[in-house]
C-alpha cells in the first residue's frame, strides 16, 4: 500500500498507473482533499490577585468546530465557549498557580490540538489594626495604627460620630470620640487598604470599649472644734487613693486609708481652717480625679470661774471668768 504525507492542506490529484505483463497500461485519477490541522490558542499567561482571582479567558480555535476548556476550577457560563470567566479553586490560589487547557473539538479527520495558559496568583493586600482597645470615657484622643502589606496606604473610617484629629489616610492617626460614642459604650473603627493595583481592598476593624470615669467624693464635717480630730471618708470608684492637705497636720492610721482621721496641727488651729484633699489611685487608663473639703477649725470654749467660800446655810457666790 503506497503512502504519502502532505505537508500543506489543499486538494491534490492522485493518479494510479498500472502496467500489465504484456505492456498494456491503465490509468485511474482521483482528487484527494487534505484538511488543515486544528490550532488551539489559550491566550497569554497572566497574573491575578489572590483576592480577585476571576479571569476572563480569551481562547481561539481555528480549523475546528469549537473548543473545550479543562481546569480544576469553574468556567462560567460553560467550559465549551472560548471566552468564559474562570474561577480558580482555593487550593490553586493557595499554591499560587493554575494551569488551564484549551482543546479543540469537532476536528473532523484531524486530531485535536491542545494549548495551555498558566495563571499566577499574587498575594492579596493585608491590613492589621491590632487588638481591640479599652479606654476611659475621659480619654481626649485615641492613637491608632495600621500595618499593611502589598497596598500603598489606608483610609480610616468610624461607625461612630467622632473625628480623626490627624489625617485619616495615614497609617497612624488619632481618633477623638464624640459624646455619642462614649454614651454608646463603644465604637468601631475600620482601616481599608488603598493602592491595591488589581487586588480588592482589604479591611480590618478595631473595637474600642469605653469604661466609666473615676469618681471621688469626700464625706466630712465642714467644721470642728480645735483640739479634736477630723473624721474623713473617701468614696472612690477605684477603691484606692491618697489623702493630702495644705495644712501641717497628719492622717491616722495612714494617708492611704479610705476612712481616716486628720489631726490638725497648732498652725492649722491658728489659721482657723484647713484644706483636705483625696486623690484617686489605680486609675487604669482614666484621668486622675480628686475631691477636696475645707474644714473650719473653731476655737474651743474655756470653762473657768471663781467662788467665795461661805458658811453653812449661806449663799455661795460663783463668778465666770
């Protein structure tokens, strides 16, 4: 059986000439049509972001009736159209690469042709604003910071009604809570990446909880007679603090006892009054608070008299001095 390989497609005339032993000849002629080989073109390799991995494929098939895509992900709306949208699997995205095949179909007499396209997945932007915060309601401004990768910047926003006292597009800024924020007891801040190239923005949230401010209240009489101690008591939400005075007396049993006694000095008594102060301790992230009371030191009365000694059954005379 004779064979021939045709390099190019087209129509060829093939002639068969036979010769008998006696020298007679016969000729048979036929036209042979050679089909062009199918060609599949899956397009150029591409890079996609890990958080925006969908890619619009642009396949081409010539010399065949169609094509079929093969890959581990999902082709939408179908893998039998040449320009579907491809969604890679999580495993492929994690591995950083995916390979797709475009195979020609309806090839008639020719074998199918296959081409491949490689998808590379670059890391997605990240943003981290750190751990949630607990601050006091009397905090005037709250410093916050974000760290990012891949992206070039961030934008800070609040779900509350406070304001950022410095540029809200800086990685580190400060947030000034509003009264509504502190009354609500908490507020949530968001940092969203910017300059993401073909990636989707990434966002992280910071939950800020507001604790009550420190309250201090002194219970004490506003006046006392000289020569007496002054009982004092501090009601403080931290259950801690220190007594002080503008006078020269001292506290007993100690300056750190919530219930104590102030022993005025002679100078205090001469001055006629003394200022007693209690300052909160263990304030955490709250401002230090204090309360004060002015105690008047009143001169004590002096009892003294003279008497005249008389006889029994006679009046005795007493004279106040």
